[in-house]
C-alpha cells in the first residue's frame, strides 16, 4: 500500500511539474484553460519545487523537465498495459493486416490457436467494442462461426447485435438478417434455432414488430424461443414503446416458467417507461421485502441490484434526484444487495445533469466509508464531462485516483488522457503515448486525433501531425474532417502544399469524405502559388465524387487560369460553375471574356461562350449587350461589331443600350471615324440623346477635346440637353489641358441654364486652383469682360481665389462659400484640409479635429494629406506619428509621402 501511494505521489509531482511549467512559459495551448485556484496553484508550486530540488540533487537542470515528460508517458503506459491483453490485441492486428483477404485472414487467425468458446468470443467482442473496432468485430464473429468445433450462442449473437446497433450499424445488421432469413445459414449451436437468432436480431435492431412476426411464424410451426431470447424481445418492446405487446410477452414468459431476476428488472423498466414511478417503487420494495424473508438467495442478488439501478435511473430521468438519492441511502443501509451498479447510475445522472461537484463528493464519500471503487464506465463518463467543462485540475486528480485504485484503463480512458495532455499543453507526453499505442492496444478516436493534430500544429510540429494523419489513413482510419482541416490549413500556411496534396489524394483514394473548406483552402493556396494545374486536379476529383465546389473555389480557379492566359479552361470552369447552380459575378465573367479576347484566335472560344450563355438565358438581349460591352473593354471592337450584327440576324432589335455599348466599344479603342459614322447612321431622337451623351464622355476619355466640344454644340443645336456627366467629363478634360477660358465659358452656360454645379465639377475647380493661380486669373478676366456680378458666380470666384492664394478668407467663411456653390463631399473636405496644410498647419489640425468631432470618417487621403503637410513643414516626428496612425487604420502612404518619410 505504501508503494502504491509513493507511485501515485510521484505521478502527481510529474504532472504538476509539467502543468506549472507550461503555465509559467505561456504555452499557446493554455490560453483556453481557466485560471487555477490559489490552493491548487500552491500545491503545484510545492510539487514543482520538490521536483526541481530532486533534479538539482541528481545534477540535472532544465533537461529534467524533458525527463519528467518521458517519465509521465512511461508511467501512463504501464498503467494502460495492465488492462491490455496481448492475445486479444494480436487478433485485431491480424484482422487489420489481412482484413480484405478472407482466406488469408482465416489462415492467420487459425495459426493463433485461439481457445474458441462462448466466454472467449464474448471477451474478444467486448475488447473490440472498447476499441471501436466495429467491422473487425464482425469479421471475427464471421470467422468464429465458420470455424469447425464452435457454434455461436444466444449470448454471442446478442453481443454482436449490441455492437452493431450502438455503433449505428443497424442497416448492416438488417441486411445481414435479411440474407440469413432466406438461407438459414447462421452457424448456430445445434440446440439453437436460426429463427431464434432472427427474433433477437430484429429486436436488437429496433424492429420489434418484425421480431413479433417472426415469433408468430415460429409458434405456427410449433417452435418457441428460449428464456434468453424472450427477455431480449421483452426489453426491445419496452425500448420502442410496444407496451401492449409487453404485457402479452410477459405472460408468455411467466407461463413457460422463464420468469426470474431479469424479468423483474424489465418490469420495473416498463413501469418507469410509462412514468408509473410509484408503481415501480412499490414493486421494487416488494422485491426487497421478499429478499429479506428469503435472506437474499445468492442467485437473485444481481436481479435486485439491477432492479435498484433501473429504478434510480427512472427517478433521475424524471427529475426526482432527491428521491433517488434517498432511496440509494436507504437500500445501502440494509446491506441487502450490491450497490455498485446503483452508485454508477446515480453518478452518471448527476454528471449528465451538470452536478459534477455533487458526483465527485458522492464518489469520495463512498470510497472512504465503503471502499467503493467506481466502474471504469462511470469514471470515463465523468472524465469526459470534466474535459468538456475545462476542469483540467479535476481531470488530473481523477486520472491519478484511477491509477491509485488500479482501475484497468480501456480505450475510452486512454482517449480522455490523450485529450487531457493536449489541453494542458503537454503535447510531448500525448505524442509519446500515441506512438506507443500498439503496446497497449490503444485505438484513438476522432476527438483524440483532433486534439493531437491541433496541438502538434499549435506548437509548430505540423510535419509530425502530417506523419500521424498519413499513417492513420493508410491503416484505414480517418480521424475526422476537423483534424484534417486543421492540419491542411497549417500546412497551407507554411507552404507545404505537396504534403497537403498527398494527404488529400490519399484520403480520397480511401473514400474518406473531406469538407468543402479543406478543398477551398488547398485550391486557394495552390492558386496563390501559381500551381493552377494541381488545383484543377483536386477540383476534378471533387467532381468525380459528385461534390459541388464552393463559389469561392470556382472564383479562385477561374481568376487563376484567366491570369495565366488559359481562357479555354477558365471558360469551361465558368460553364461548370453555372451547371452546379452558382451564379457567377460580373467580375468573373469579365475576367474570362477578357482572357478569351487576349488569346491568339479569340473568335472560336469567345462565340462558343456567347452561344452557351444565350442558350442558358433564352437569347436575352442583355447577354448580347454584356458581350458587346466586354469585347469593347477588351480592345476587340470587331468582336463587338460581330455580336451586334449577330443580334440583328437572330431577329432581336438592338436596344438603346446595345447602341451605346457599341459606340463605347469604338471610342475606347479610338476608332473615332467608326464611332462618328455609327452615330450619323441613327435617326431616333430618344437614341440620339443617349448616344450623344456617350459620344461626349467617350471623346473626353480619349482626350479629343475638339470633337467633344463639337458634339456638345451639336447636342445644343438639336435641343438635346447634355447630362451633367457630359459637363463633368468636358470640364475635367479642359482643366487638364489648362483651357481655362473654355472652362469659364461652360460654367457660365450652366448658370444661364440654371443648372447647379455638381460636387465633381466643384472639386475639379478647387484642385486646379490649388495647383496654380491661372484659373483664378482667367476667371477674373472673364468677369471683367462680361461685367457679371451674379451672386452665385461671385461666390465661386471668391472660392477659387481663396484656394489659389490670391484672397484671404476665414475657414468658416470658406465652408459657407463651398456650401453655397456646390454640395461638399469627402473629397471637398480633403481639398480644404490640403489647402490649410500648405498655409497653416495648426489650422489644419484644428479643422481635422473638428471634422472628426462631427462624425467625419477620415480616409487614406485625409491621413496622407496630414502626414505630407507635417513633413513639408519640417515636423518629422509628428509626420511619422501620422504615418503610424495611418498604418493602424490599414492605409498605405502615397509615394510622395514615403519619399519625404525616408529623407
């Protein structure tokens, strides 16, 4: 006993040492752990000091922490091995090795010289169930049934049925039963009928109605079930609410003399299922009184204990926790029945209800008073609840308690321990346990794999995680999409795309299903690395498996192939994207069409895509217009002309929009004569207005000032009112060529027509006023000639003069003038701020603060103006502060500001 305590103390010291070490060194995996309580922190600190002192005595130092990690892994391995059977493990290793070759598997299992009997087969199935080796259990069951000299019994059939139903393998079991129903080949013992097995199978599979039908056929043939099978059927009737049939079968059991402890347990379960809890309690107390009189015959002890467990569970399921607790205490004092099962059910319900502290307190009190050691199942249940609630100190204590009490750990315990070590940042220990899994028959579940992969990636060991996941896939086990996604994301970030490709292809070859985000991340990373062909390979594999790629995946691939001038693939992807139900954006369409237009022979692919879109959209004129516009933008006016003519050949009258797009196609490519001829050929007044507007704007864009002004005059002569967009384009072009006389003339024309200046025109005038005083001088000269004193133009003249530096005005007056002349916007305020920075930096700072107080959101140019102004006035420190603030907001300085910054 003393030795056991010493080992436990040693384990606690090792765990505490590493736990504290991770906390002190701010392990990245500890961030989600709740803070330690002061008392436990002191305990951990004491253990850490003790371990450090022992290390110093041995001449060790920091290196001893690594030794501690190895010792912890070794300590847990020794514990895990105590519940490990080499023979049972060898059976499942053999099945994994030869599972696909039935003949080779049979020979390999025969060479193990297994002691085949009911007890041994049940042990193998229980071992496989604990390891979650469902299909390996089925293969062993099948091999054992065909092995000469052994016949399956009701117990072995019931065991395999429970394994299949609890693992959601019901459909597999029903298919198996349907085949056997026709053949009668169930390799059963000579004193057991295959019809009995079918009844048990359908009952276990949740098909009690089919089981009852099978029983009816048996009775018609003069056959009957045995006691075991009757009780399996009776339990199924309760589970699936066939309560009327329960009464009938219960009578049949009683008539045949099969009634016993199990029947009594099921009767209490029946009462609880109907929420007849008073009747259930009265029935149980009757059993207790009967047990007192008969002095608890040894054979009935299990029945009474199980009956108590069912009743306690019934109370808890209906929220009667107080009553359940009182019943447990009352029966335990009678010392009539074994209480372990009832204690376990009580603990499970407390944990399930979130009463973790009450469960722990109950377990400790029963241990001190009665020496109660909970079953491994209940310990595991509590472990995972504590893990879920992040009560890691309690998990640590419970694990060590289980070691102290020599409770044989199963694969569920091992998974919990692995998750615990990952959660507290002790990844090295978890990884060592994983690598030693074959030594103690450990089969990690998806949760453990997720934690281990995540933890390894978190400490930068993505290569280790890659090897772990690769090996698990090769062994036919896929840990889960979450673990795979975490690792794929880490490898993508590190640029290890070949590893990700290998894992993805390996998973797909084993028919494992990956989530869409994994494909999307990988394809995105491959596209960023200019590996478009590899991305396309993954996409094609996705298609072969009838999986629909996300719209983001299509976008990445289409833009990738468009940038690499492979328009035919980009076009194919766009069509497939539409076939899968996604709606491409205008940006995606534009990228594909421009890429097709840049190819050597664009016509074939361009018109093929056009025909596909026309067919898809039922020859809508908007499709023609879109292709005309995009062909013009792609510098292919001849393609635009051909689409325009095709539209007419197909009997669709081009709309005003079609003509406008065609005209713009000519203008964008400086085919001025073609544009003018196209304009002259139209004689529709409504069309003339829009075409002339497009003509003016287009000529301005190609800087043909003379022709733009001629078109403007032609519009006025035809009494067509030019749009403000026309005036904006003309004013901008005239200002850029410094033709300020014409600018003033156009402003006068606007005022005569009583049309107000737009923000765009006003901002252009202010910008050029800041650059020089030429616009102001032209303005003054024009006013003198015209002797015009209208208030609107006078205000505009004052504003231009102030921005040119020719007139003095207060900031408030300037703001008032701007509002009288045109609606100010963000650009206007930035222009005013720029003017102030050039002349008075303090006033600029004051104006900036006032704007922010009014809710103005500064943009990149606002910050750049302030930074540039400070640098220009020699205030380098303040200028750098503005650049820093700009960067914090996510903006980059302009080149001119950067040049001043680096001086």
